[in-house]
């Protein structure tokens, strides 16, 4: 398409009549298919173009703010399974206001979600293990 537009532009600039463009019936199928493999080199975007997936990094960019209090948080979660991460965060701020701020709420929510997911997975595995034994 761009090639045809460029031909028309060149003809318009030189003052000559534009060349007749070939229709799909006039272009041999083999030539058309052969040109598809290299059309993207001329600026065309491939239909299959996708950005390469970046590998997930395994290192932490900052220290875990809940590293020292996580055992306490786990005890709270086990004793009160329905408690929200926001309530846990409020308790932590009340315990140590200098260590915790509202900026860390989302981090705690992620940690609690991961803990609950792992806990559910353990329970299901344990239940399925007993079902296989019976």
C-alpha cells in the first residue's frame, strides 16, 4: 500500500499521470505471498508483532517493611482469618507509628493475599491427600 502511495506521489510531483496499479487479479499469487515475508522491512507493521516479554526479576528493589513483624501478622491471621489487611495495618501503625505509614498498606494487602492463597492451597492439598489415602 505504501509503495503504491509513493508511486502516486512521485508521479504527481513529476507532473505525469499516475501509473496504473495492479489489482489483486493481476498480481501472481506466488509473488504476493513472497513479498509478505519482507514487507515489514519497508516500514509495514507485522500483524504478529508483539513486544518481547521481559523476564521477571527475582531481586527486591527495597527492604521488606514487614520482615520483622510478619510472624505477629501471621498469628493475627490464624487467630482471626476474616480480618482485613487494612485492620492489620491499623494495628501495626498503633503498635509502631514510626515504622509504618499509610504508604505501606498496599504492600501488606499483597502479602496477606499471598499468605491466604498459600494457606488455601495447603488446605486443599491436605484434603486431597486424605481422600487419596481413604
